[in-house]
């Protein structure tokens, strides 16, 4: 018996673990492990937990149609997984385990424990690359070190991809008669603590939906992506991040579809489609970093010296940021959108991260954790990389003297205030000329229903720069 362990790769197509697991005539079973306590410790958002489990339900039904049973285990923490998996392998008579490589440190430690536990039963473990286009460790400097700056990594990644190439593999063929599948909503041990496991109309699950979104974006928006991606009121992005984070679609499928749409893979900024491809390469960069620099999974900054920065931990200021009560309309609109939908536009992520770290001088770790607790696309590599970039502590971080002005960011990327009015309802009737700095207009109307700016940006910016300059002197 061969066992395929699904994790953040909840798809049938282009799934190396599933493909290798089905490469012989031996019987095949599948597994998904639910770890509620560990998920909570990792700050996994409830909306993401439900999204994943709803997709597992779809996956289980699809596997059953192929004659492959999907076993579900509820194991509260990663530390308990090796023993639980060893018991299941013994029960099923498993000789080979197949899974796609995990990149986070706790998950890697869990997998090392599984390898050791199963070795005692002479079960071979096969760990494959299903999370990246190119496996971590493939793109290195001439000195065989990880790139610490994105642009040379991007060039080396493109070169390596040209050398290696890749193939998109279809879902496996049926392996027997269809099997019954009991929906997760009918399983008390699964449903407990997760709320209703019903599809969210904003985020339909399934590979068909993920590929529909991918191809719709490529047909309708990819050529204008470089011009429209920064405007949250426009439908200028792919909105694929939840599907990539859960592995419902693979990054290789994205690259292959882009190449098919354009007729060739773009190689430079001058070529159509390259801006979106470069975002996929950023995703790879952060994932490779997480594997090769394990301290990034341990709340440590990429730049070790920045651990000495005198960050604030002010709970009241942090709460105002979380709840969208800062008095800066674009920041408040972004945070209220996040809290209501579980998603935030990438430009807004940069704006609110800069505001928390450079205007409020609050530690980036608080923002990183809060994002994970809310985002449907919460992904440690991308989230940590983005927060450290904004805070000035990470790889290829924004120079410390680059501090986003939240007012001018709003004026530039939401010029008419459409996005702001959608989420900050107190400002719904404020004219576009005033919506980014509405306080004088509101005062003239005798209104006090929107908070005053909690900090003076100009003063806060100077303090942020001083923090980093003082660090350089030590």
C-alpha cells in the first residue's frame, strides 16, 4: 500500500506526491491531517481553516471517484503526528509514504519525526517539491549561497527555469471502482470548532474554480496588470492567492498558463506579462528564503542587527490599527476590508504595514501575527517576507528612509475615494476632494463620527528614520 499525504497541496493535477504515489499498480490511499491546536498556535485565520476544510471535502469526493480513499486524522499538534501516522501506516499496511515538501520550520521538524518513526516500520518516505516552480536550493549564487537581494535572484531563477523546464502533469487515472464519501459536515470530530463547513460565496473552492480565475485573469487583465495592480477599487489582480496558499492551483500551472496565453515566457520588464510573472518569482524568493534561513520561522529578523530596534508594543495604538480607527482613511478602509472579508489588496498590505511600523513604530511581529489571524491566504513565507520588507528588517527591504505617506498613497491609488467609501461608511458622503483628509470638511459639517489622525505622519516619519540611523551608529 502507498499512502499520499496531502497538506498545502489540495489538488489532483500537477501534484508530484500524488503522481509518484500512483506510479505503480500497488493500492493507493490518501491522508489529510487536521491539527486544530497547532493551527491556532500558528494564528491560522478561521476563514482559512474553513476554506481548507471545504476544499478537503471536495478533494475527498474527487479522490473517491478515482477509487482512492481519503483518510482523515484529527491530531491536535504536530508533535503527535509521527505516532498517529505510524499507527495508520501499520493499520493499512503502508510501505511507501509520499508527500510534498513543507517549507516552514515546525512542519519540517514534524516531517523529520515522521521519517524517523516510519523508518522503524520500514516505511520509505518520499518528499517532493510541490510548493515551488523550482525547488528551494536550486537558485543559488556562484558561491552556493542563497540570494539576499531579489533582482539577481529573479535573473538566476529565470535562467534556471530555462535550463530545467517543467511539465504539468494531469490528475491520475481512476484506480478502481468509485468509493463512497461522507461529507465533512457530517463528521462531528471534523466540524467541531470550525463553524459551518459550507462554501463561502466569495471564495468558491475547487480546482475548476481556481483555474477559471487564473484563465479569466490572463485573458482580461494580465496585459494591463502593471498599470492596474495598485488600485484596490479596480479588478486588476488575479485574486489567486488563497488558491495558491492552499495548493488548489500550483505555481507551475500559473507559469504554464501565462506562457500559453502569451506564446512565450516573458524574460524582462519590457515584455507583456512579466510584471505578474515577477510577482510569482517574489513568491518563490520568500519560500526559498524560509527553507534556507530557518530563523525566519522563529520570529527573527532577516537582518540580525535590527533585533535591537526600539519597537513599541502599545496595545491601544495596535488595537486602533487593527480595527481601522487610525484617522487615515486608506489605512482604515484596508483594515476594515481585511476584517470583513479575510483578504487585502497587496498595495494596501504595504500601506498598512508601513503605517504600523513606520508611523506607529509598533513591532512588525504584531502585524504579521494579526494578518495571519485574519487572512484567507495566510502563508508564512509571503506574510513574513512582506512584513519584514515594509519594516526595513528583511531581505531586499525598502530602505529605512522610504516611509509610505498614507495620505498621498491614498490619493495616488484611490484617487476618487471609491475604495475608502466602500469600507469607511462614515466618509460615504465626503467629496472626492476631501476624502483623503476629511477632518476639516467633517468639522465644518459639525460631525465627529470619524477619528482624528492618531499621529502626525511627518513627525512619525522622522522618528522612524532616527530609529534606523541610531542603529547604524551602534
